[in-house]
């Protein structure tokens, strides 16, 4: 599958929601538990920090969004101590997992993040999402700990694995 990895635009909101909501509704792959509307996603894109990175993977043959990855600054702006750290999130259309989409997203995102001054990525991965954890490990992330009972999804507690990658 030939992909174009590019910066997310407000008109991508519908395609992103089409990828994201089935993942949320499945209740197995992310701690996100509230589906998003197209308008909410459009607002997320337009208000995304300019210091961050927000890429979509678009299938070239039909311009369909099949994945997304964003890196938001870690800090809240009250200190510059974390300006070099980005919190990364990756989502791939469920039927298209294991087709190399996240690998291409990571390649583009790392390059852009370095240009923007990021030196480290950090994220949480559900401990019961072995495929996501393996994907991040293939991209040179390392496990730095486990947050026990960190999320509560459908009344059940889920541990989250903390991972990081130095760029």
C-alpha cells in the first residue's frame, strides 16, 4: 500500500474520526473511551500546538486516511524544563493493522520532531495491548515502568506501560 504521510489539516477531521472511533468503541486498544465528533476533531486539529507534530497517513490510491500520529509538548507551558519532550500517540485503522502504516508514520514523525527541537518521546500504552507495545518497541522505545490501575475502562481497571525513546 502506497502512503503519503503529511501534516493533518482541518478537512481531515472526518477521515480521522473514521479511524479513531472504531478503536475507541472497541474498548481494547486505547484509554480513550468517548467517541469524538467530526467537529471536535476539527477543533483539535486547529488548536493543536504549533510546536507539536500531527501527521496523517493517507492511502495514495483513494486519498483515504488510514492512520494518524501526533506529538504534543509534554509540559503545560509553566516551565521550559520539558520543552524537549513530546507525548506521542499513534492510531491505525483497525482492518489495516500490521501493514507498515505505523512504521511510516514513525519515520516521518521522528524527522519532523527533531526539526522542531524534540529530543525525547514519551507515552502510555495499555498493558493489555501487546500489539501496540510491540510496535513501539520496534521503533526503539523502551519500557520505563507500569502505572497500575491507571485507567478504568467500562468499570475495569487497566494498567498502562510507560515507554520512552530518546531521539
